[in-house]
C-alpha cells in the first residue's frame, strides 16, 4: 500500500513538473523576437542578440508617428495571469518619471507643467488620498532622487539644464525651503532633453544621465587640437564639440562638484537606476535612428565606470555605423556590448528594480522598464512595460512583455508609458503621458 501511494505521488509530481515546463512560454529569438505591437502579449519572452541584427538599410527608415487619442472608456492595460491592474491616478499633466519616497509618497515629474507633484496613496495603496505640488517653476524637470537614501534630507531634481535640490523631511508634500542649484550648467540647448539622476549606493557620488545632441553625431567635425590630442586627454569614447559631456553618464559629488565622465557612448540614457543587490548603475537607453526598422536596438544595461558603449561610431560591439565608417579604428575591440537588447525604436524610458514581496519570489531583483513607443518604425513597437529577467543578479539577455494594451490600432494609441516605481506596498506603479494617468499593478 505504501509503495502504491509513493508511486502515485511520484507520478503526480512528475505530471506537475511537466505542467510547469509547458506553462513556461518559449523564448522568441532572432527575427521572431523583433515583431510589432500586434504580437505583444503579457508573458511573451524575447531574446535579441547582436548576431541576430540585420545589416544597415535592410529596410528603409520609416516615419510612423502615432496619434494619441482619448482613452476609450473600456480600455484597461493587460497584465499576466495572476496580476491585476487598476487606475491609480488620472488628470495629471504629462506625468513622466515617478519615484517612491521612503514613507510611500509618490513623487511625479510633470515635465510640461514645470513642476514636481506629490501623491499620497490611500491606506490600502489603491488610490490617491492627497495631492500637492512639491515645487514649481523648475524648467523641464525629469529625474528625481532622495538623499541620503535611508533618511532623506534633500530631494534632488534634474531638469534639462541643471540639477536642483530642496530641503526635505519625511512626509513633506511641499518643499520646506528654498531651492539650491547644485549643478548650474548641464549640457543643453538642443537634442535630447531628459536628465535622470541617481546616487551610488555608498552615497558618495551623484550620477546624471545626459543624452546626445543629435541622432548620430552629425555635427562632430574635428576636435580642437586634433583627434590624437583629444584621445590622449579624454576618457575612452568621449565626444567633442556640441556633444561634449553628452551621450553618457556624468558623475559629481553630491554637492555638484568634481564633475567627471562616468561612462560614454550611451546615446540617450533616459532611465537611470541603481541595482539594490549589487549597487551597479543601470541605464534604459534610446539608440539611434535611420538604419531601418530593426536597427539599432534600444537596450537596458549595467553601466560600468570607464566603459564606452559605441555611440556614434559603433553599435552593439564592433558593428560600425556606416555614417562614420573608418573614422575611429582606435575604438574597435573596446566597445562594451549592452546586456539586454530591445526591439529597435521602442523608446525605452523609466527603469526600476523590484525589491518587494507582493509579486511572486521569482520577480524579486528583476527590473521593469517603460517603453514609450516608436515613431520611426513601419510596424509600431513599444507602448508597453517590460520585465528584464535576471539570474543571481545578472541579466540573462531576456525580457518579457509585462503590461500591454496601450495601442488602439495601427495609427492610434491612448497610452505612452514613461515612469515605473515600486510602491511601498509592493505594487508596481506606471505613468503614461498620453492621457495623464498612473496605473497600479498588484496581486
């Protein structure tokens, strides 16, 4: 009798193992991974590798700008089985980056309006209980960070041209003191305007992302004093002219002094985040246009100090950009390949790591990124939130469609995801600046 029960139990366990194996979806690779919005479904896993990429010009470069329409009354984003999604806030003025304060308040950069708003969640976390403007007349605010992280005394805000900070005590919904400008002259004037901000885990350095001025360094010309002298005097891959101190990540002391180039060749690191488990900075990056539908992939990657990621001379390793062919042979073999390649032109923006317990255990330590959506691909892509898969703290190269359903048809969209943050209750909040809403994903 005991033997029969043991055998039956073994068979049951075997069946469960088979069921679990079947439940895990296949990983889309190569051309299958490129796809478009029509193939986006929560749970779909993609793996794009440098060797999968087409040659430049395999397809024509497209202009396919979406039209943002009012959210249909019945429209609710789609999430994987076992998760729920509900409207958390609406009526906001183009909410972009969102960050969670240590006490659970949600700070929102309403960039077009020039201010940072604070939303206080209700006791159950499902809706907004109070809303206040924390600080106004900030130019074009985007990045937000709390310093020091454990017991913040300051809220830092990065706008296009400067980094500011405001005195802060836990629970403040309005700035309690005057603004201090700690970095008065970030590279600005034209080109990519977003500036994100994060502090290293030890609190000793402030990192600020600055996107390129152009698509692919069109106005570089020759550096003053000649290329050889420039290479000798500057970090690996540093650009010059109108691209000086752009297309990379800058480092400062927390008071804004001692500026340096932390990493180079990152065309537009829109989302900047620190991985809790390792302290490593990560970037969510928009790559260049003009080489076809599936070039060049956007990416999410660890950012190594002193590393060069290719822009504008190379992409995804030693692949030369044909518009700069032969210009920088000295850089060949020195390009850091990004960790997770995304569907090209997805416009990867906000980035956060999941360090809570509401989601299943396998989500802990993974990252989420918001894909604002393409304007330059014949078959639209992006307009979703993805989960970046890690194993033992290291990216596998795979990513998963996590929240979809913002696209109405081939022309119209109602939502363009921008910011992602983990709320104090473990839910995931997602901002979108098309209809000015924030959505809450929970279990």
